[in-house]
């Protein structure tokens, strides 16, 4: 009976021992699952690498565009304000009007100066035309006066000789003195006529003097015209107009404000928007202008934009900062530099509702 009991307990003990050994040994099923997971991860990694090996992306990118500060060139009170915040305007639209009365008065004064200078020019031109006739005539008259003085001198000399050659009893001392006086007077008149002839004979010089006067008056007219143009330009600057199509932002003016020349009134943002992406220097090896770019905007996740690389800046961002780093001083720590890349948007952007400047963008560049 004891032998039978021992034999009946033997299988049970063996089964318990086998279960304990199975518990001590690790299971094969978790290892298989782990292996499958590793294989799947490797495959996914290979597929992801294969799909993205010709792509470069960055989250350091923002929208950018042309921004112009609108400022007047003349001082005065703002009489009209024709724009509101964030209003779209077109090139040439009137934005602000500054009190034009001072500029209009200066314009009127310049017009009067131009009229006076023009009248003086016409007077000088008339004098020049008259001198071309007058001075030759004066020269001819001076020559005639010389001939007349010479004839008078000859007559005076003959009378003097007659008075000196006759018997003193046949004449009087008064006649002799009179002949002598007439001789001296004739000599003086001849000298005077010859001197006047020397002056009158300078016809070309006298005409040139009048021509110079005309040229001087012409320069005065030119100066008056320039002053009038400046006055009209100052008057036109009392109307501030849009230099290009865009949106009014950061308005800093109200009707009645006294503005000075150069005071910032507001900014004008162009609707032509692009993206500036700051890629790491290690990402630029195969990046070239013309590479296609797909863009996603954080503010508008559903917006799909397409563009291309326009240019790559010739220098890192830190090189053109206000305080560029001096790597030759102190302890050097290598920092990966970023280079701005300009991306032009080709498709997907609404020109009537462009993106605001400074929005975060994630570009994906397809390398060739």
C-alpha cells in the first residue's frame, strides 16, 4: 500500500517541478513581440529617411515684406486725415493733408519774383537790340565830329595866320586875341572829338557788355524758376500720398496734429510678402536658389503655400547683427550658425488678404 501511495505522488511532484522550471525561464512570446517592434521601427526609420533625405526644414522662419515709414517733408497742422488703421490703399492715394497756406504764399511770392526777373530780361534784350544800332551810329557820329573839329581847327589856324601876318596897324589886338582863342578852342574840340571817337569806336565791346547783361538777367530768370519749382514742390508735399499699394499700420497722427518734417505718421506694408527662413549652416550644402519649397503657417494650418528659394544671404545672421561676435577674444565655444534664406511665395497666397508680417512659418525645401 505504501508503494502505491509513493507511486501516485511521483507524477504530481514532477509536474510541480516542471512548472517551477517554466516560471524561472523567460517566456519566448515577449521576445518575439520585441523583435517585431524593433524590425517595424527600423523599417519606419528607413522609410522616413528615404522620404526625407532630399528635404530640409526649420521652424525658425517668419513672414516678411517691404515696410515704409510715411513722413511729411514739410511742417504744419494736419487738416485732413483720409485713412484708418489697417486700411488698404493704392499707389497715389491721398493719405494726409497738411495746412497748405504757408506753402501757397511762398509759391505766390516765387511767381512774382519770376515775373519781375522776366521783365528785367526783356528790358535787357531790348537794350541789346538797341545797342546794336545805337553804338555803330554813335561811332559814325564821333567820326563826323572829328572831321568837323579838324575843319574848324583848319579855319582857326588860317584866321590866326592872317591876323599874325597882316600889318599891326591894319588890325586890332582884339582880333588877334580872338583868333588865338578860336585856335585853342578848335584844338580842344578836336582833342575832345578824338577822345569820343576812341570810346565810340569800341562797338563790339559795348555790345558785348549788353549781351553780358542779358545773360545775367537770364540767370536771374533761371534762379526765379528754380525758386518757383521749389515752392510748388513744397506745396505739393503738403499732400502726403501713398508711394505704392499697401496697408496702413501703426498710425500715429490725428487731425489737428502739428507735425514736423520727418515725423513718422504711420507705416505702409506692401502686399508682396515673402518668407525669411534661418537654416543651420549644416543644411546649406545642397540648397540652391530655385529649389521648390512648401510652406505651412502656424496661424492658418489649412493654408497650403508653395514657393521657391530666391536667394541665400552672404553671411550669417550674427555677422550682420548690431553687435557681431568676436570669436578671436576670450574662450571660444562653437555655436551652429544660422543663415537667412529668402523664400518667394508663388502659389496659395491671396493678394487681397496677405499674411501679416512676423508670422511663424515652417518651410520644407526640396533639394535637387
